[in-house]
DNA sequence: GTATGTACTTCGC
DNA sequence: CTCCGACTGATTCGG
DNA sequence: CCGAATCAGTCGGAGGCGAAGTACATAC
């Protein structure tokens, strides 16, 4: 099949915002290849903007910057022009499309661009590594570019950027697959819950038809999509929603899905996966070891949180600590020693050949308790079943003083299965910073702006914000701010900020981070965050807590304008430092 | 030619 | 991780 | 009673911080 067929479908999808229409177009596309299982599988992955399921992680190693270079090289349009188009449109697809239309040389000989060729080329790019690989990747792209229409180039470029921007993701594809093969969405979803590889599910549908879905089983060694939470900002609301429920500590660490099974040749095997299904087995040999000792059954899949701790006191430490472990390949032994962790399990999805995901939550907890001997490093999450808001509030306060982010309420009804994603209000989180009365907001001066991308193209995607340092009379960067703006606010940025735009960094501004545009500090905004972190890049209170580090805000979001405040009335660096020192969990 | 620094990407929250 | 917006399907309102 | 208005839920896509690895450029 020609890639143009896909590109055509994509552009029709882009024209609408109606999900029903998008699904219809996808069904039409899938139907054309429903008997070619290999091709269907590839098209499904491409439509997800991927080449493989998450847990196999075939990544291109190319994103915006390298793609821009590649587009420039492939089209002969100068890097400067390409860069300008990028800032202007905020979309690599548009840049590639325009570059293609402006291509300096026309191609005399061209090979047809088939879906398979595009897929194979991308796969080839993903596998290239080592010295010279970036150039090879650009060559592969240039080769594709050579034979594509502007229209096709648009979607190939978006594959490189990792954002197809079609308005389509897993749930829509699930729906479309269900319709293509004549079943209800729920049935495909059930398979997806056990086996998060949509391309492979499509393949099975094509090969074996609907009966194939029933053969999809949970398999230790293949991670399941993690169940997520909704959120509410008051405990009475949560109890209204869930009734009597199980409140549990929400540990601030790394979500870990532990798979344990027995291999006839090597014996007991343990593998660990993150929320996005990254295999982190190699990073946590210490966890593997303690888990092997604690787990007293043959096979199981457990869900939990891996939390950094102080090895002497057992106290929980800031999230930053455990992130040193994630993805690490070098000096593992030292990292294990420097950043010890405990694991708190809260769910059991599979135990000795039995799938538990459709059993009620309370039953799964019982199973969990039955298969784990707790130790000084392996625990079952702290919980309290109640429908009393006051008791829940006490529990919440206790969770904070024990070093957690807050609590999660989980339904204990008979219908409380483990479901991928965050649908159905089965689990609801409640964090300290959701409480509006806890007024941990700061007022920050705008010192810079970043060009928006996608639907923020043409305005600022984020602003660079600063505290005011009284002693030095300077403004020090403390966070970028890009969340919490509504359309009206975004539309007003230009008239609010353009008059303060300056060519160079203003004299009173201290920032290591370089925005696309500088602003004279004039406008002040109220900002909320979850906590303050030690930052290698922001200059607020640089060196005050730790040499070489400033302070930054975790999960920053816009709350409102502070038109009553001038820049010198912004939160001061000094205040920021003392807020940091007031935090329960902090690094020094 | 190796060592060091930096830009970029990916992924955890 | 936080947040916003468009669409959808269900329910309520009002002529 | 039926069409219009309203509401909650779903889904997708904007954007944040930090840490690690990789490829490449530069310094010595």
C-alpha cells in the first residue's frame, strides 16, 4: 500500500475535531488492510506515532532539533529559514510540507513511497546508534523525503518529532479496531487491558478474528497498562463519589509493576516495569533481591511504588533521589548504595496462573497480603477504610507527616476491577496542593517567553518566571510556566507582553535559561506548585542551599494575574529560600 | 587522539 | 505530573 | 411531549521539573 493512502486518511482526520468522524475514517483505513495482518499491525503502530508497543521501546532518537536539521538537508532550504518556520508554525509537519514545496531540486527518479518503506526506514533509523549515527539517520530521512510529496513529508516529519497531532490516541484506535472487526469497543479494551500492544492486537484480529481476542491472556513478562487516578480537591467530595472506600498513602516515588515467574532453566525471574512500561529491571537489583525473599508464591504481578529512603532512619526522601536510579547504566552499584529504596505494594494483578484484574479491589488486596512477607524494604501500602471525612482528614495529615504526597481513595465496591488508564473514578487522588485553602502560591515576574507549538503556535507556549532578589536588586529565574492558561489568557499574551519585549537579557535579570524572547520584568502572575526542588538550571537562590543549585517549582501552574503588583512586589528570593526550608522533605 | 563540555533526546514525576 | 477544550451521551428544562 | 439547554465524562494535546545517556564539537 502506498503511504499516500495513510497520509490522505490522516489529513481528513485533521480536518475534523469530531471523534466519531475520526473513528469512521480510521475504520475505513483499517478496513482496506484488515486481511493483511502484517501491514495492519504496522499501520496501527504508525498511527500511534510509534514503531512498536511501549514496552519494546523502539525509539527514533530524533526529535525537533535533529528533525529540523534533517528537513533542511533534505530540502536544501537554509537552516535559518527552517528555524523561522518552526518558530512561526510550531509544527514540524508544516515546516516539512513547506520545505518540500520549496525544494530546490526536483527529483527525476523516485521510488514509490509505500507504507512498508516508510516503516522500514523509520525502524532502520531507530536501530542506528554510535558514532556517525545522526548523519546516517538524516540520510535515511533525506531518502524518504526525496520521494515524498509535501503532503507525505508532513506526516513523516511528525513521526520524527514524536507528535502526529491527529487528535487520535489509543482509545480511538481501539474503537476503530472494534468497528473494523465488528465488535464492541469494550471487548477490544479488555484485551488491551491485559496486553498493551495495539498493533499486535490488530494483528491477532486479522489473523484469527474475534476469537483471537479471547486467547489474549496476562503473561508475566509482558507489562500491563497501569491503572491511574482521577483527582478531586476535597475529601467530602471523594466520599460522596466513592462512598465508604479505602484510603491509602500516595507515596512519592517510581511506579513499579513487578513480574515474577519461574523459568525452568534459570529459576525464579523478576522483572520491573514503570508506569509507561519501561523495563527498569537492570536499575533495581536490590529490589529484585528483597522481592525474591518476600514473595512466597511461584508467579505473580504486583503493583507498587518504589520510594527513596534514608537507610538509617527509614524516612522517605524527595522524589529527586530515586530519579538518579531510573535509566542509569553506569556506576549502578554506587547508585544503589547512594539512593536506597523501599517498595510499597498496593495491588496484585496476577497470582499463580490466576488473572485477578477483574476481581474486586478488596479481594486483590487479600491476595496481595497472602503472597508477600513484609520486610524492612518491602511493604504493603498503608491504608484505612472509612466513610468519615474527619478520619480521612486525619489519615491525610498523617500521610503528609510521614513524607507522602497525599492519599488515594480506592473504591471497595464489588465492581472495582483493575483498569488501564484513569476511567471510572475507581481511584481518586487527593494531594496537599489541591486544597485551595492551603495557599502555597507565589507571585512571579515574567522575564521571558517561549514560542508556542501546536495549538499554541503564534503565541507563547510558556513564560519564564522570576523571583525578586532584594539584596542584589535582580530577578532570578525560578520556573517556566505553561500550564493553567485558558484560551482567553493565551490570546491576551501578545498585547500584555509585547510592549515589554527587549532584544537582550535585561540588566537586572539573572538567568541561565535562554528563552526565545526576553521581557523587561513588569508583569506579575500568581503561580501554584506542589513543592520546591533543587535546580541545576534556575538561578533563584543560587548556591544558598547547595553549591551550584538554585530553586525551582515542581508542577507549576498559572493561577491568576497580579495586576496590583509591580515586579519588585513579587515573591522574593529570600521568601523562596525560607519556603524551601519549611518543607518537610528537602535535600541540603 | 583522548578528555571534557554541550546540545539534544527520552523518560520518570 | 497539571491543566484546558471539544465532543458525546445522558438528563433536565421549558414551551 | 419533544426539542433545547445543561452537565459530567472521555479523550487528546498543550505545557512544567529533573536525571541520565548519546553523539558531536571543542580543547588540550
